[in-house]
C-alpha cells in the first residue's frame, strides 16, 4: 500500500493546488461580469492600483498575514477572497480523496510513479467544481451567470463526455455522449418549464434564462439523473432559504419603518423585494444559481448514496 507519508504529501499538495486555483477563480468572479480580461493586467489593489507582489498573493496565507488589507494603502480586501480559496481547496481535496488513485504495491513490492497518477475523472470534476464556484459568486453579486461558464460548460462537458465516457459510467464514447446530451436537454427543459410555471403563478419572472443554461451545463457533466436531482435538491434548499428570507425581510421592514420616516423606506413585494434604506443593504430577490450549484455538488460526492436511498424509498431494490 501507499506509505502514509506519501499519501499525506499528495493530499497537502492537492489542497495547496486547490487554494491556488481558488485565487484564480477570484479573478474570474470579479472580472467576468465586468467583461474584463482574466489574464491581464496582473492582480492589483482596487484602491491604490499597485500590483500585488507574489509574496502578498500566496493563497490563504497572505490574506491572514496582511490581516485582509493592502500592504501599500491599507485598503481592506474582502474576506470572501479568502473564503473562495478555502472552499476551492476543500472541494478539490474531497474530489481527490473520493475519485483519486488508490495505489497498491506492485508484485515486486515497489510503488511506481505511474501508480500515483489519477484518472481523468479527477481533473474533470475539478473543472466542474471551478465552474460551479464562479457561477455561484457571480450570481450572488450580479444576478447573472456568465455564458462563458454556462454555454461554454455545456460544450466542454459534452466534449469531455465523448472523450472520457467513464465520467458517466460508460466505456463507449457514444454512450457517454448520449448521457451527456440527455443531461443537457432534460436539465435545461426542466428549469425552463419551472420558470414558465413560476411566471404564471407569481405574475413575474421567477427564474432567469441563465439558470436554464446553467443546469444544462451541469447535466452535460453529470447526466440527466444528476440534473434531475440537482433541480429537486435546489428547489428544497431555495424554499427553505426563501421562507427565512421573507421572514427576515418582514422584520427588517418593520424595524425600518419604526426607525425613520423618509430616509428609511422598505418595500416588500413577494419575489421582488426591494430594500431602499441604503446601498449596502442586501438585495431582496434571491439568485437561484447558488442552489443549483449546491445540489450539483451533493450529487458529485454522494450520487451513490442518493441512488441507494431512492431505491429503498421507492422499493426499486426489491
């Protein structure tokens, strides 16, 4: 078996790699919705415009050492930069532990370097996780999901499913392509119909077309079953958060009316809440992309358990 020391070293390297990718994802999250290049210019302070030196740009560590501030002007850096790096590192490590290699010693009792190489499954899952993270935080900030993530992800997911059909548990590339295509079509159609029904019920747009493309992208990677589970799980999560959000909004509405008159105005309007008290108040409509991403992540790491549970629930194992 692989020595514990080697295993620990690989795990640490994967965690560090995930944090570094998270640093790049922060760039994508900030620049993509602003239609800026994610390559140039190099990372710099948004306040004083000074470039960030390499020793101030070490994932996770630099933010802590600088206490979340620019070395030159002291302007604060959002805690979310650090959070995205940590989240990416954790998810990448979990993917490595679940889908990575489990090497054993050869007949000669030696561990060859090739035995440590993971299958293509791991980098593909990393790619999908990166897209989910970027889409989540862009949607939280701007209520959009960039086409580079959704439409580009559909294309990439389909191509990778053809090249690596084992992503869908198949060996023949046509079967991998078929399952990916089903995931795209069924995932997109489900969200589209949900959006149409939501608009009929609530008399206003309940879900953007970006969510339709986003679930199509998710289905391209994890197939129609994963897309279906993602939609169901995201609906439950969204309902729970929505109820809590409405309750909180009502409370904030009451506090605002009591605290002030003309300067503090709170409007509560079902799916389209508006908080006019100040520009820093949280917007009231709830983006759906983060819930879709959360549902997809659950499927990525627990699809077998989900399928086993459904088999028991519906008696399919009898």
